[in-house]
């Protein structure tokens, strides 16, 4: 597979899950290492090394949000500030007033059912996903990779997520979506790539 993700664009890679979508996600997330090929990000070439999204400043929401995307024993607030904690500190200490305001704003914007102090373990699966999505999208990364956006979400949640994806695009982000939902792919993509037996169809 060979593709480019451009600014102000939503590129969707789709197909039946067993045709390579999971492997593509694992490579981009750094879970597994490429055996050949290369990934170019901005001006850097990763070669065949593991791709580290975080160090490169990219955003990433995995297909398995609950197991790999959250700290289930921590509070909603703690999960929300993971990418913003530097801007929420003063003299090396967390500013609790700023954190409370930041968390409350995201809870309202993403219609999260819970309080900032509530632990993630007490939330429903859909609400846990909203917390993670709120955290990642609020960071407004230059490159944003989102695997299976609609998985486990109700209709209202899907519509909210799509609106936020479009907003990121309008602000200049390049967005790569990996989705086995072909209807979803056709609905939100500016460009579409179909994987079949591990290759671009």
C-alpha cells in the first residue's frame, strides 16, 4: 500500500477487517514493526523502525479504545489532561482550577455523562470512548489517525464524532481513518482506499 495523507483532507482506508486493516493500524501505532517499506512524516523518515505517533506529535485513537486508549482506574479529568498537562501546570504543580474548567468544558462539549472526579471504571463503554475521543480531538494534532470511528457508538455519538472530524479537517489537520464500515467510509471520505488481501485494490 502506498498513500499520502494531506492537510485539510480525510483519507479513509477501508475493506473487510481481515484484509489488512488491523495490520495497518498496528504498524502506524507502533505495536508491530514493519519488515519493509518506510513511513515519511513531515520531513522525517522512520525507515523500518517502529512508528511512534506520540513523539511525532500525531493524534491516534485505536480501534480498541477501552483496553489501549484509557487509564480505567483514573478519573475522567485525569484521562482528559494527558495531552495538555503542561499547559495546566504552574511552577511545576497542576493547577486544579484550570484542570476543573478544562474538564468541565470537554464534558459539556462532548455530552459526557459523568463528573470530572468520577473514575473511568464506573462509566459505560460508550462514555469511556467519548472521554478518549474528547482528549485526542481537543489537542488538534497536525496528523490525526482514527481507527473504527463508529465502533460501539450510538447514532447521536457518531454524529458528534463526525462533526468534530470535519472541524479538525477545516482547521488544517490531515486525517487518516481506518474503517471496516464501508458505508461510513463513503460518507466521510474525501479520498478512499480499499484494501483486499493486504494490498490496495
